[in-house]
């Protein structure tokens, strides 16, 4: 009995000693302990009796329940909001002074965004549902809800589709603006709410040219078989030159150079390229790939300045559904060109007749000087003078029967052909022609290269014009914008190497990629700089954000 009493006494003394140690090692003043019991953080609720309950409950809520609002993420998700519980506000009770600090409820933080799932973002089950000559439809899935955007190109992404608006698991990508009989790489891109991105690639090949093509115009665009079409043409080619031209990327033949009747031109092309015939055969010609007719070449040179539409009524073919007309003018409409002897009065009349109007400038072979800047400026003037119709320009690709041909330094080269072609496009051309229709092998290689780039970019080249400038006057620039991507055309019109800073609206530090080379150029918030050799011509793609 005595032993038990002794043990209990030792235990009590040990407890007192521990309490003293704790009190001495904490910074809270002793007064806080000496003041006695402290009131609760919240006033005691008033209790009431509720029928059916065995015990009383609080008369006022002690907690508020409200939806928790998630912060906006880059990829919004379709989720049912959960709830957040926070303590209800209560009147503070009177209390004695204490060193205890109460954290205000509104200053407390909560975990708003759940962490990403352990499984990585994945794309699966990509299926090519349908393909025709101008488009395709692909379905695919992701393992978590994502926003998506598809792109396509011949070798790399060059054209982007509209981004999706919703975050889903099952997706559908509809591609438009494709060329017939062409193999494309399609890039399916997904981003989830944690900004994780994934891309997979699908290969498709479009069907051949339809048995009957339908052509029209839409503003400054030529539309063929339900998609904007960028023609690359030759004039009056013979049948023995078809294959060579097609291999170099020619997709439109204007007339037959070896027949007095070109109404059978489309039959001989047999769906390999489009064709137009002399306006004399507009009402009788038909066939696969026929899209319209052309009026007399350089018609302005043979008319009086006072000519009226009524004077030309017999030569104007009546409109036909699914067919469009073309007219080529001389360069004398241009403000910096010498007027024709009869003046410039015929141009308003002539430009009102065709659906598509073009011209030939030929700075080397006709003007006998490297006036490359005029290629772009004259193209812009034609676009304005035509009232916004689709316009085109003929590019000199070989010596011609002019006195300038006597100077071999004025012979076209691969560099001049490329520079003139891209200057015309930068000036707003909706089509290009190459003249004459036969050219040396090295120039043919450049025509093929340029036409392949045009083919891969055609939907962008026909898109709205953006804003860009160069700090070097010799470097001429122009931009297009489509579905979040920006395309910059830049050409050095001089024979000297230069470095230029190109300013582009909305670039926002995104790095441009050189078409055909893949080089990535560093950029800042206003633009980028690059070095240009003599007559260097480049197209840059600034991809949409997130690519």
C-alpha cells in the first residue's frame, strides 16, 4: 500500500515538472495561462428544438456552402462544379487579451486545381472516315478531354484548320482546300487543361479530278471544285510538252499551241490538269478539267482608247454556270509604264469583262532592266484597278523575241524566276503564269520548287492580307493570316546581300519557320531579322500559339 502511494506521488511530481518545462520553452506569456480558460473562437450557437430530432440544433447556420469557382485554364473543361465549405461569419465573443492569433477566414487558401492525372495525354483510334478530291474527314480520340486543332502539308504542317471550341474526348477533324491526286501529312494536335500537348500524324491521298469541274470566283479568289484554287499556268502548250510542264507543277493550260481548235484540250489532258479554251469555243467545249475560256491575248494593244463594251459585244462570251473567263493585258495600265500610243482609256472597259484579269510585265526581256520592285507594285495596282477581282501575272522564264534578248545579262535565271514569282504573289496575285512554255532544265527545277511551295501554301496565299514592314527598302514583304497562323513573304529585290528586320503585327515572340528549309528564326515581340542574298525570296510560317 505504501509502495503504491509512493509511485502515484512520483507520477504527479513528474507531470508538474513537464508542465513547467513546456511553459518555459514557449514564447507565450505566462499571463495567457494565468488568465484562466479562454473563450471559444466562435460564440456558442443558440439551440432550438426541432420536431423529429432527439437533440437540439443551432438556430443559425455555422457554415456556408457555395459552389467553388475554378480559375480559367487554357483549355476549359466540361465538369460539374464541386462545392467548397467555409465557416460562416460569427460575431466575435468578448475575450481577454491573449497572444493567440486568429487567422481571418477570407485569407485562407484552398487547392483550386487538381493535379494532372498520372497517365500521360494520349491520342488513339485515328480513322480516315472519308476522302474526296478536295477534302477529308478524320475521327480520333484522347484519353482526357482536350481542345484540338488539325494541320496538313506536303512535308510539314503548312495549313491549319479552325481550332475546336470545346474540350472533348472524341474528336473530328474536317480538312478542306486539298488538291486532287495528292498525298498529304495530317497532324492531329491536342492540348488538355494542364497544357499538356500531344500530336500524331496520319497520311492521306486525295482522289483524282472529278469528271466535271465547277469554277467560280469569290472576291479575289478563284474557286474550283469547292475550294480556293491557285493556278500555275502556261500559254499555248503543245501536247508533247504536257508531261514536262505537269512534272514542274503546272496545273492550268491556257489554249493549245499546236491546233487551230483547242476545244479538245481537256480531253488530251485527261484529268491531269485543268484547262481553258479560246472564247470562240466557250459554248461548245466540255470535258474533264475544263473550267472556262480566255479572251484575246493583250487585247488592250489592239483597241482604241475610246472602246466601249457595246463595241466588243460580239467577242464577249455569255456567262456559263461553273465556268470563268480570263484576260491578259499588257503592262501599260501601270502608272509607271509608258502608255500605249492610243492612251489608257480602254482599261476600265476591258477589266469589266473577264472574271480573272492578268498582265505581263517582263522587266528583263521587255523593259531591259532589273526592275523587280515593279513586279509587286504593278500587281497591287491591277488588284485595285480591277475592283478586287482575282488577278495574275506572267513570269519571264526564258529569252524572248525582243531586243533585250541580245544582252545575255538580261536572260532569266532561276533566281530571277523565283524572285518575280514571289513578288507577284506578295503583290496579291491569285495565280501565276510562266512564259514562254519551254525553259532550261535549271529553271524548270526552280519552277517545280516554287510551284510545290505554292501548292502547299495555296489556302494561306489566298487568305486575308496582314500587316508587315521591312527596315530595308530593297526587301519587299507581305503577309497573310489564316486560323491563327501568319505567313510572311519576303524578297530581296537588289543584287546585294542585306540584313533586314521584318516587323509583323501579332507575332508575340513566336519563331518563324522557313518554308522548304525548316530553319527556325528567333523573334521578339515585334518581328525578326534575317540575312538575304541577292534576289533571295523566302516564305516564313509563324505557327499558331501552342504549336
